[in-house]
C-alpha cells in the first residue's frame, strides 16, 4: 500500500505539506482519501500531520523547509539557543525567531497554528549572497529529522540586527563574552557580505571589548564600515575606532 511507504518516509513530529506529499506520489485527492480513512490529519490549507501526532514549531519549520522555503530558518537568539548557548542568553518570554527574505510571507497553516510559543519572523536582506557555510544542520534531540539553521557566527549578527540599541550593551554583550570559539574565517566572510553598517560596527566593537582571540584574526580593512558618526546611546561616549556613541565602558576614546 502506498500509505505504508508514505508513513515510513514521514518522520514523526513533522508537518508534511502538499508539495512534500506530491514528491512522495500522493496528490491532493489521495491525501483527502487518507484523511477520511483516518491516516492523516489536516492542520491547515496544504498541510498535514500523521494521525495523533504531536508537532511542535520545529516540526512546523521542517514543513516550511521541505516545501522549498529553505529561506525561512531559525536564526538569531533561537539558533544560538538550539546550538547550546542558551546559558549565555537572557531568560524571558519563550519567543522563536525565524528569518526570511524581504517579501516572503509565512503560509497561513504555519502563521495561524498555535505552536505554544510566540513566533517572530524577521524579513531582512542582511547579507549579500552567501555560501552554504552560513547555515548548518541541526538535528533535534531524539527526533528523526533535521533543519537548516544559522551557524553561530551568522546568528550573532542576526541577533544584533534584531536587538534594540539598549540591549546591545547588556544581554548581547554578555552573550558575546561567552562565544570564545567562533570561526574568524567564517566571521570574515559574513562581515564582508553584511549589508548593515550598524550590525558590523556594533559587532566589531563588542568583539573588541570581549577580548577573544578570534577578533585579532579579522581583517577590518576588508569590511565596509560606512562613513560618519552614529549615535546608539544618548549621552554615551563616541568610540573613535568605530564612530558610534556607546556606554562609556565600551568606548575607545583614544
């Protein structure tokens, strides 16, 4: 029976989209037949789960990525937490941060489903074209599927992009203090591809402040930091190297 092959290929705990079902030889009419027979359950337009399955947001993102929308991925604080850096992140509301290109809208089945967490989707054109090393594969514990998420170096830059100015010099700075093993080679590529002057200046200032060895291996002459001064913190001090106004303890006034 085709349904047996389908279930064998369908990891538990994930959403299957109609596109994914088509790839496995199941058209929309056959999917409806399987639903009527009690094999699968419809959770929204074009999206299904195995009968009785419990699917969390990770299984929902799997569905998005299998539907050709790799360009939706866990990034920023969420990617860092998934990779084991949660002890450096602030406690608070359980918010999942996804990133997507500008203009991409999450399909209704994902946006309207109650995942048990708040979903924040940030549409940002933060980087020019990057190679696959900007993402990495993440396999949730005790699960049968994998996701593509931001690598730690990319996730830190995304976190800076998504953070209010005031948080940069508290929670984000504390996080960066704990990231002693970032790859300078990967950071170099990301910084050269990053389109945001704010993100690049803030990251480099916080990296300098953290004193990690990888900072000294970055070639700042190849990073476009724009021109002119920028104020991030009212009443702060101007950092002479990166020309941003920051809390006094972060500024290099020499």
